[in-house]
């Protein structure tokens, strides 16, 4: 079984998968190289520093493993027993990719990438967020990595026996010259363009930079000084692999995926431009008579893909919003617009409005003993630091952070209560969020920023001044506009972070 990053009622969804799905996935991976070859020559003359990681597994009641689709691929013989391919010569030894401890895995993979820095022709990770986490790890740990290179000895905190054994070949001799070069580069004040200095022959960065990952494009451009194209090769999910990008060097905003009709049976549910359903039926339903066939989709229109898969899903709604932007022969080319109903996301977790609202509703109860009332809230994915984290803007009536001197009747709400509110929100968010926070560490501690009374009225005024209707105005549950964000930040009186990780245990399905 595959566990997807989608959840249902807070639980991770699990998808059936069959052995031959691995053949289909391998086919798509193999297809990306001939496509790249048309645009970037000589990729067989060096290595790829791709940082791949396995995720925690679940187990079904009868003991079947349930893994994410990529973990299942890395653990399969299709990956582990692949024949040597000069076009796919990775710097990371397989054992470092398969290491369950993400810190040890990251250290070893970056070390191998640095040792081979002059042969590396491409850089990447599956998601842009994961690649930026690697850069952040490097910022914190380059001295230790250089020490390993200088001494030819792996740091003692790497205890995984497979990692130690494979890295002994990578670090076969002490290399003080290489350690000095890397030290010089990493000691600079600014890390703008650092990727091109550390890996001077790199020709591009490969990672998903579409959908919610688009928020990471500016950071990737900063670290590459805008010199390395950002390549997004495919659109895929646990349910099915969908398509490939035939113009890999295009701007991230223009990426379109050509659907591969042999991956599954594709049908499409017509949607409004913002992902709204055009017809009246329940969210979970599939109106069979309204589905459009692959060959009948229309240019410019928006759809949700509905798949029937070899593994047994029948007319399954994938939950994404796609726009048809062209055709390759007769195969539709789609742009990934967004995930339906997702309000906020910083890594692979996808939080919808309902989950966010439920979590905030539970957490705000902690204010009640202090006569505090949460008047309004909104959220923002802060990705200015790595890992990104959720910011909630809270307007609290009466209780805010008042001292007794300011309001004799108000009971003081001290910071620890708001910190407890932060963790209470996180404890209520879904399984994948909590896994990203507690296990993968790909999402940082949630922050509550308390704003001055009247802030949400000012926010409404701003949106109305920009054309929103007064009658229909609803506070957006996630802020996208820079102006609105600036306004909110100018009204912040205090900010609080979650003091600990939310509880998360690998689940029996
Ligand atoms: P999962 O089932 O956990 O593998 O997640 C699959 C979901 O990830 C898809 O349904 C999309 O929402 C998202 N996704 C996959 N590939 C892309 C892509 N290239 N661009 C944007 N989102 C993507």
C-alpha cells in the first residue's frame, strides 16, 4: 500500500499498488533523461547530486508495509538493482538514501556531493522545499563536513552501519585542499550564488517548483544567482503518475505537463477557474455523466483529474486543479494550478480550511479562562527561513497581552498560554502535518502573531479598496497578497512559537 500526502478526516489515505506499477514509474523516470538530453548536452559526462530520502513507514493490520510512493520506489529492486547508467550516475550511495535517520542521510549525501563537486552536472531533490533544507543543513554544518573531508574520517555521529561502510569508499583519503576550497566558499558573508561556486559545472536544478512549491522559487534563484534553470520534470502522485514536462528549461511559471495516456485511464471533472465545482453534488461524489474524456478536454478550461488505475482505483478524484494549456499530438498538456481546498502548505503536507478552522477552534478554548476571545484569524506560510512554518495572525479581544496595570479587570494572558495555543493547533492538524513537524522536520514550529485590536477591520478595508465586495467579504484564511501581509505585520504586538513537537506515531492503518 502507498500512503499519500492527502488525508481524509485527518487520516493519511492509503492507495493500492501492484508490482507492475513499479515498471510504469521506472518508465516515467527513464523518459525524463531523453527529454533533458534534447536541451542539455553531455549529461553522461558527470554526476547528479540528487538528495533523496526515505520516509517513515506505516503498517497495515495484517503487517503489509505502507510507504510513500518514493520510499517504495527507492526500496524496490527497480532502484536498488538498477544497472549502471552514465546518464543517471548519482553522487549519493544508495545506502545513504535508504538510511532512516534523515540527519545522517543528509550529512552523508551532502558529503558525497561535496567530494564529487567538480564532476556534478546537476543538482536536485524531489521537492524544492527539500532542496532548500539541504542548503540550510549545509549552512549549519559545513565546518563539520569540511572536517570529515580534511581528515578522511566520517563524523562519529554517523552510526548507521550501512552509511559508515559506503562512505568509507567516498572518503578514501584525507583531502585538505578540497576542505580548504569549500571552507573559503562557505565562509563568505553572502551565500548568493553559492551553488554555482560549490558545484561549478552544475547546469540546472531539478525539483518540483510548481503548485505550492512555487513559493520556493525566489530562494532557489538566490542561491544560484539566477544562473541555473529550475527544472520540473514530472507530475505524479501515489494514485498514478500523470505526465512529463517536454520543455524542461521553461520558466517555472510556464511549466506544462503532457499527460501520458498509458499511465492509467484519465477522465476530467470540469471546474471553475478557481477550482470550484460547477455542478451541485457532494464533495466525495463522482458525477459519472459529467466526466470529460482525455480526448475531449478543451483548451483553457479547468479540470480535476479522475483516474482509473491498473492497481484498482475506479474513477478516483485526485483533488488537483489543472488547466489545459495545449496539446502534444493529441495528448493534453496541463498546468498544475493548485490542490483543491488546500489553504496552506509548506512541504508535502496539505492543510485545508476545515482542518485549520477545527484546530484553531480547539486551541482558542485555552483563552477562555482568561476571558480572551479570538475575534478573527488568518494564516501565512512563512518560508523565509528553512524549514518553513505556519504563521497564524490572531486578533484577541480584551485579553491580548495586557498587563494588569493597563486594564485592571483583565486577567493576564501570559506568553506560555499562547505557546500552548500554538501546540494545541498543531496537535489538531492532520497526520501528515504532524509527521512533517515531528519526524521529517520539514516544517518548523507554528507561530502565533497577536495583532492589535481592529487589525482585521483594516484588512477588510484594504481588500475592499482593491475591489472586493463588501457584501460577500470573507476573511481569507491564508494571506497571499504582499500588501495585506505588510499590513498584518505592522500590527503585530507579540509573537509566540510552539514549545515542542506535536505528538506523532507511525500508524497502523
Ligand atoms: P502524493 O500522493 O503524496 O504523492 O502527492 C501527490 C500530489 O502532489 C499531487 O496530487 C499534487 O497535488 C502534488 N504534485 C505532484 N507533482 C506535482 C507537480 N509537479 N507540481 C505540483 N504539485 C505536484
